[in-house]
C-alpha cells in the first residue's frame, strides 16, 4: 500500500486541470484562493511567486512550486507584484520569453489528510542539476506534451499531472526534516502499521494484532504512533475508515450497506452514527450535498486534464 498515493486519493475531487501561458517582459497575475492545491512549473524564463504577507520567491527555468492549501498568491516578472490582474484574464504574448504551466488539483476540505495538512503554504522545488531526476523527467514530459498537443493528450496530461504532484511531495519530504505524519513514513514499524490499516480498513483490528504485526509492544506502538500521527492507532483507524467512506460516497454509486461493509462496520446504523459524529451529517446527506456542491463548481475542474492555450 502506497501511503502517499493513499493520502492524495483520500482528498481528491475530480481531475487536475492545467493552463500553459507565454508572457512578455512585464507581467503580473493574481491567483485567487482555491479549494485544493495549485501548482506552477516555469518552463522558460524567470519570475517571482509572491505569497500574501510572505517574502517573494525567485523562480528560474525548471523550478516547480506547489501551493498545497490553495492560498491566494501572485506570479510576476517583478518581486513587488504590483499591478496584478486575475490570471483568468491573462492575455498571452506568443513571442514571450517566459513560459509557464499552471494548474490545480481540486481537493475536499472535509477529508483533509494529515500528511498534506503539515505542508507549508508554498513548496518550492528548485531545478538543481542532478537532484530529483523523476521530478525533472515529469516536468520535461509535461512540457513536451502540452507543446505538441497530440492525440491522447488529455489522458497523458492527467497521468503526468498526477505524477507531478507525487514527485513534488516526495521532493519536499526528502529535502526537509521530517516531523509529525511525514516522520511516521520513515519509522519502519509505524509505517508498517499505517500500511496495514490502510490496506485492510474493514478488518476487525485490535491494538494487540497491530502490535504483533509490527513487532512492538502495545504500549510502545501506541506511544510512537500517537506521537507521529497525532492519533492513537484505533482512533486513526476510525478516522481512516470514515475518510475512505466519504470518498466512496462522493466517487461511487455504492449503496450505504456496501460502503459500511467495505470500511469495517457491521451495520449501516453503526456506520451512519460514526459518520455523522465525524462529518456532522448522515452519509446520505453527505452524498447529496457533495453532488450539489459539485454541480455549482467550474465544470472544467472535472474534465480530463487539458491544455488551455492563452
């Protein structure tokens, strides 16, 4: 079980979208807050990313940036970010020397995964020679795919944008001191416990079973697991079961009894009671509400990833 992929799948809504833009000598674009994560890849040229209240971040060709909490920010040719216009109104300069790829991954705020919640407001991965070769390869493939716009580009871009997110997260985890949930991924017994819970949330887990599986005493497992993830093992299991259930309610047409069984509840009543305690609404109302919310959103966010030429 890939815990990082699991974390991404837990919060995802719809498919990623992307925009490619060439800009001239002077440009400044403002990105409004967004329910999800945004990203930027500078394909050519240079620029600045300016978070509100933060210091400008200089960007060079090949740099990648993730805005994991969807906060407002500005991309600009100048570090002061003056004269910003909404990105949606941007007018491309076909002869521009700066080219970047911007996109977003729509995510659920109600299913926030702790590994994503621990990220800073801006994750900047510079293009250093020899570092993060998988990320560099994904960026090169993305650049080539959006430039060529060949048959099958929609499917290819969706997969490449998913890879970009995984590699950005890997790069950040590798180059920063691990604390909290990311540190749990580097602790073999705790990572093994997480993998077991994620792989089989429907199993009738007990703390004794989990401790025996990973070779720790009950007390040691409980202490280390709680310190690193913020939850005791069985409380984490409940959270993961219900988070998985919320994803199934949003993404599938499975009836409630089937979802209850898939996440380890013996009856729909017990499942509904636990779900309402975590999410504040009954499962059926959650499903209806997520669909109404989905219908009010920009439909582009649920289309296959594609290039919007600007």
